[in-house]
């Protein structure tokens, strides 16, 4: 179940509101839960979600840039193709419920988004939480106000307060009650939400007060690292966070990546006012910017940027955007914050939006004024979005950047230049740059970096027609066995394409299937892997399957295809469509477009079990029935014994069999 915070109590006194909202959602397409801050609108919305499969939840509390609203809606859908608005509309067409939580500070923009989605997604319903209605035609509102006195008492006791003090909070708002229940005594004069927050703050020690108001400079979720930085209390942060959480002033957020927290918006607004009163806003924001910049620099200084660093940066997106908005362009830290945001958007596949932000930033000053990480990412983004000349310009600027005096950045710079020369069809120049990058990576003795550079070089060698060299580079790369799903998917894809170029369809399928099963689902290489499986299916005349896989690939592709691969994929797709006919192809496309990653895994696995044998495999199976050995079959068909052995092994695995006897029996029955 989605929940905006780590709820420690059951829902009290909202049964009628819950039932009313459910009734309205069954009959109407737009329902808004309205009410004051602290009334529990988000908690009520979370209770509505379990009964609604196909729900998409968008939390807007930490979003303070209206121009990013479509971007934020795209995030839980994991769709980033441009134009983004069209992609989001298409993705939501198959969903039943969209939840927009905490819209009050983005009312105008939320109205526009909701109006367009309701007009263009006829099956979609929208549930909104806001302090005021959207005022959109057809909107139905459920007012979520204070609890009844009896329910307020019940919640107070549920939260651990004493029954004798249960009538002490007059606001009867759930947040006020939870805050008051965290205390052992509630003065009669502190009976509203604002008063309870003020009263709770006043009862804190000076160190706790300082920590709380400084934490309010953070937006959305945050970890202990940033909490320690903004509070300027590195040795005491765990104790202070524990104390503030025990008093319900900080809440624990749901996260699979360690302890993360947030300050609820009503408390955060109060804390920001106290921060201003104490004259600490500037210094606190400065500590936040410095901490984020230091961490991004540490990521950039590492020989290779791994999964853990990528996960950490992705978790800081809201903090980075928030800090960037408070920092002038003239501050040298500005370029590092932009580099962090661009890297996060790059990881997510939002290439065009990331490139626009990077390009606009790099337009100010000379390239050497900017961070090497920003130049690095911008060169790749330019190539991904089809602007080869800009890719080359930024790659050359990176090679000339002072940071390349560091060995890891020298290696990255030459690898980036190799990529830029490849997308501008300077293949000989690309080969020279790639060879220098591989040599630098070998000197660094960094297997992860070398694994990536060898893969890139293998792709180039394949384009140059050097399949032996490409195969050797891929085999060396795969031998490192680095547990990184992104690198694994890219390398297996390259290996599969090389196998297709050699005409070994079975080996290609093996590489592509391993990539799909063991690689990172969000990898840029996913579309290529699905296209590879589609090419394999087309070459086996499994044309309907080929169309399904090609459609799934098109739905996930976020970067342009390189020319040779694009031609191979297009030829296979055209062949498959021609073979099955346009009507069947249309059905197959719709099926492929709707498959998520789990559905793709199931589809590929089921197809492996159910597909008929290839012509060659059927010939070998027929000879197995006759009792021929592998060498005898090889001699009969004019192929090598190793090829026969490989086909027999694949048939046993595909058909779920364990012996040649079982294969012979199954083949005989099928005759």
C-alpha cells in the first residue's frame, strides 16, 4: 500500500469519508479531498489505493517548480520520450487511477494537467488532495476536516496519549493530535495545530530547536548525511533525529535504501519561519549546497560511477533542484549542482530535458569554467538526442579541460571523444580515441571502467568490420563479471549483435536473454536488447513474436539507434510485418506496447518453452529419433559435431527435457 509517511496508527474516524470517496470514484472521474493542513488528506488517499489496481501516485509536496509538473508525473510511469506530455498521456491511457497528492501550491498547473489528462485518457480517473478545490468541470469534492470529539479522543489514545488528557486538543486535526500525544502534558492554551507545533517546538532543547528549524531547509525525503550537514552536528545527528522522531516532529519515510526522513509540510513551514527569525537561512542553505557539491565531486572523482553512487544521486533530485534555485549562476558550485541533476535525468532516460538544462548552463562562460562531469554528460546526451556536432564540440572541450590531468578523467575524456567521433562517422578517429581510453583504463587497473570502454570499442570494431577484434573485446569485458546490471546489459547486447553479424542466431538469443534477465531494467540498452530478440525471432520466422518484441522495444527506446543497427532492426521488422499481415501485426504491436518488464520476462520465458524448433533443430531431432550419434548427425547434415551438440543442448533446455531419450520420444510423438 502507498503511504505518504510511515503510519504508526490505524485510520481513526474516517470510515464515512473513505466510503464517500470510494463511491464518488466509482461514479466520477475527478475527486478532490480538500481540507486544512494536518487533516490527514494524504493518509485518506493512501487508504483508497489498495482497492485500485493500476494506480499511479504522484507526490507534489516537494515540487516547487511548476515547469517540471509533467516531468514529475512521468517519474512513477518511468517514461521519458519526447515530447514528454504526449508520452505521459499515452502511458496513462492504460491506467485506472492517478493520485496527485498535495496540489495546493501548484493549483493552476495541476488544473491544466488534470484537464488535459481527463480529456485524452477516457478510462482514467484522478484523485487529488489539496487545501482547496481545483475548480475543474466535473470535480467532486470530499471535505476532510477535524475529527469528531469522540474520534479525536480515540486517536489521541491510539497514539499513546493518556485518556485523562484526551480532550486537551481543540483543533481535532490528526496531525495536532499526534503531536500532542507525543507529550505527557498539553496546556489548555495550546489547542490548535499552529499552537501545538509552537508548543512542541518551545519544549525542545536549544540543540533540538536548532536541528528542527535547519532540517526544514530540506525538501521532501532526506538521509542522515544531509541532515548532519545542514544541522552542523555531525557527531550528534543520530540522537537528535531519534529525539525529534519520538516527538513526531520528523517522520520516517518508506525507503529500500536506508534510513530516510521528512518533515511534514505544516511543521516545515513553521520551521522555515523560525529559521528566518534566527537569521540562519543563508548559512543553512549554504551548508546544504556545500554538502551536495562535495558529494557530487566525490562521485566524479571515483574511477567509475557505480550503482551505489547512482542510487544516492537519484535520491537527492529534489534537494538538488531546491538548492539550485537558491544559488546564482556566478557561484562556482552552480555547475556542480547542474551536473548532479543532469546525471540523474540521464540515468532515468530523460535525455532531451537533461540536455536542455546542460546546454543552457554551458552557454554561460567558457567550457573550462564548468565542471568536467557536466561536459562529460552533455557530450553523451547530445549524441543520444541526435546532435553529433554538439557531441563532438563538448567532447573536445572535455579533452582540453584541466581535470583531464587526473587519470580517471583522462580515460573518460578519450572514451567520450571516441563516442562523439563515432556518431559523426569519423570511425578512424574514434578508433584512435577508443584505444587511448582503453590504455588509460588498463593503467588505472579499474575493471569496471575497462569493462565499459572495451564494450564501446567492440561496437566500433564491429562497425569497422573487424568482428574478430570486436568478439575479443567483448569476451574480455564479460570475463570481469562486475555485478553491475547496466554494464552487463550493454555488453550482452553488443555480444548479441556481433553474433547476429556472424549469423549465429542461437548465440545471439542467449546473450539477449541473459541481458533481459540479469541486466538493469532502466538501462538505456534495454530497447536494443528487445530489438535483438525481435531480430532473432524474425530470422526464425517467428514473425508475430518479432512484432511484439519490436513494439516493446519502441515503447522503451529513449535514444537514437546507430545507423547499422537501425537498418538491421528495420529490415527484420518489415519482414515480420509482411509475413504476418498488417491486421495481426497491429494486434501484436498493441500487446508489445503494454508489456512491462515483468511481462516481458514472462513472455520471453514462455515463448522459449512453447516455440517450435527451428528447421535445423527439427532435422537434428529427427535423426536423434533414428538413433544417430552426434558425429553421425554432423556427417549426415554437413555441419560440425560441436554445432550438433549445441543444438541438442538448446532443445533439451527449451523443451524442459533432460535426456536424448526424452527428446527422441517427444519428437516421435509429434510426427
